[in-house]
C-alpha cells in the first residue's frame, strides 16, 4: 500500500514571528524554517504504518521553491522512501495547493493520503478537505487514532462532544491532530542515507492548472502587546481595580 504525505515548509514553531515594517507580510529573512508540526505527525504515522507491515512505500510531496527540498530531505531521513517537489516561486492558496496535490494523487495512486489538519502559519484547515472533494475520496479529519483494517481505515477523531470513530473505504484521506503520535528525530545515519533517496522536481506550470490566486493578502499585523500585570496589596485593592479600572465587575 502506498501512502502519500503532503508536507509544508513553515517558520519553526520555536521562532518568534516578525512582521515586515510595511506590514505587507511576515519577515522570513534569516529565519529558521521547519516541517509544519502537524505534517511531522502525518509523516510519523505513515512510518509507523510501514513499520507495522501495512504500508509498502511512503511518498512525501511539497509545493514551493528549491528551499522546500530541505524539509523533503528531512522527511526522507525520518523514513519516507521518495519525495516530490512541485516547484513554484508563487505563494499559493489552499485551493490551488489541493489542485496540485490532486494531480499527484492521480499519478501516484496512493491507498492513503495523510496530511496535517492545518499549517501553523496560515491556520486555514482547508487543504485536506478540499483535496478530498477534488479526488472524491472519503475523509477522516482531526485523527487521534488511525487503524488500517483490510480495505478500510478506522479513524478516531476529536469532536466537540468527545471522540468519534468512523470507518472509511480505501483509498481515503486522513488529517492528523496533535494527539495522534509523537514524531521521532532523524538519526545521523538516516540523514546521510536521505541524500541518496530520489527527489523528483515537477514544475507547477507543467500540470496545466489555473493557479491564479482566489484571495489577496491586504495586511499583516502583529498581535497587540500585552501590558504588564500589577501586584496588589489586598483583596480590597484587587476588587477596586477590577471594578473601576478593568470594569469587569460591577
């Protein structure tokens, strides 16, 4: 069984995000980049399925310029078998990403597509659902448990009321939540082996798709700065400040 894992290059979650002075976008100059954390979970789940003898091949794919090859090589070092880079210098929205991934699904014919439920930069939570609609494949989102059983995959997903388990006919699409697993670290020998694993580059223009943007980024602003707290000497002073300054009680 082939498993396809789309991954995204994002700012490392440990890095404090900076906004450009003109508020046109996030400043990426000299910033450490990494695999999106939810995508790391997707890669880990695919590797575990291969280690269990369920998957025969893991293919990772990413959309972007040459810089995203770093994250693809990281996924190869973690245990993926081969990688595909859809090369473009444009910043694409979720729908266009899903359209490109649809073409890869048609080419690779995976039994299972596992991807992160969202990226930590745009936080849209859209690509997996859009890909399912375009490919007409059943989907299980926010997965906390994934179990392949013959020609079905059972997905336990987190919902407002607790947990819901659904059975999907393969081929299917699964998006991962935080509690699905804990990703491993790549060992040095595997990092060296990853350099020899195949990485195919496919120009986005070759797919014959209209990739014009459906939305326009107008402005990026940092979150409002929180003011420092105030130490009070007594309960009466606390109540007075909550009532007269914060005005949260009456």
